[in-house]
C-alpha cells in the first residue's frame, strides 16, 4: 500500500499541471493605473515547482496600500481554476478559460464576509 502511495506521488511530481497560459506572466509584475495616484500592481510567481501560480496584487493610493489580494491558479483535471482571497476577508472561486490572445475568468466572488456573492465574468 505504501508503495502505491509513493508511486502515485512520484507520477504527480513528474507531470506538472498545465498552467502554460500563465507562463508569460511568471517572474514579472504589471501595473494598471486607475487614476494619477491609484495603481493596481500584480506580481506572478510559480509555486511548488510549477504546480500552481500565485498572483499577488496591491492597490495603492500614492504610497499607501488600500486593498490587497492573492489568487492561486491551479489545474483541476482539464480545467484551470482559481481561488482569490483579499484583505477585506473576501473570497472568490472560479474557472479560467484561455485563447491565444486572452484569459477569461468566470465564477463568483464575495468582496467581504458580510457582502453578497457576485458573479465574475472578466477578461484579460
């Protein structure tokens, strides 16, 4: 039985998840300017040898962080999925679709624990 567990674990290590749509982002940061003083910066890194991708972001007004969040992207069978957590206590879960030119995000998000759930449907 223990040999079977080790065999399955070694196969999982040998076959990393297909997170190739995020490859261009790995090791880089990008910034969106919402106004002359408000910016949203995202930084991407591989986790656990490429089994997941982490996207940390901060919204800053001047030099003060006013909001932050972290998304973990993972392969779940044939699907790319995400789990998002923010500094207000909010949680979002969903799927990622990809084409050669875009990433699409669908799912649901609760901006804070006391806020209603909202649908996510966005594209990069």
